[in-house]
């Protein structure tokens, strides 16, 4: 018989938050990789990743315009990926330390 432990619950919640942030960052990095390697945007997976990257990228999508399309995408979506990793890392740390 197992008993509920609040510490385990917080740890689990923190892990799920961190997992979500990592998944969002991986999505954004996949989009960057598809652009770098000139993937076929008519492909279902590539177009799905591109569409969701626009949503997940929040306000970073058109933040900078460097004049070089590839570098602009790396910069903007890379910043969005770092944002999600940092924010979810902070939230996970707070969840673990509460109580």
C-alpha cells in the first residue's frame, strides 16, 4: 500500500513542467534544423512543426530581422527555445521548493 507524499507530488509536477518546456524547445529546434537543411515544407511533419513553431515562438517569431532569413530564424526561434527552457526550469524549481 502506498501513501501519498506531497514531496513526491511536487517533484512529479516539476518534472512534468520541465518535460513540457523541453518538448517545446525541441519543437523549435526541429524547425530551425528543417530550415537549415532545406527540408521540404510540403511534407506533413515539416509543415506541422513550422505551424506550431509559429505558435510556440510567441513574440520571438518576428523579433529580429537580420536581413539573412536563415540567421533570423535561428536567432528568433533559438531565443524562444531558450525562453521556454528557462521559464519552465524556474517554474519547476519553484514547484519543488514550495512547502
